[in-house]
C-alpha cells in the first residue's frame, strides 16, 4: 500500500478563496425587469415567480 503525501499537512495555513461566499443571486420578474430582489419570491406588481437573473447576456432563444 502506498502512502500519498497530504497536500496540506495538519496545522498548515493556506489562503481561502471566499469569493463564492460573497456572491449573491439577484432575482427578477420576467415581465418587470426593474423588480430585483436578493431572494426568491413573487413580483409585487403581478405576482409572478421571480427568476434568477442571468449574467453575461447570453440568450438561449434564437
């Protein structure tokens, strides 16, 4: 049986990437894009379910 070297020996400090923790999703109404919230819910204007806002401008429809 071969032993592999531990990439982070016990007690060694390494920098932690916390960027993923600070990123937040923005939810918006498909019919009222001016409505934005940081949590899922319903649009206050029409009651539709808010959807996660797409970042990058890539459109699935052709």
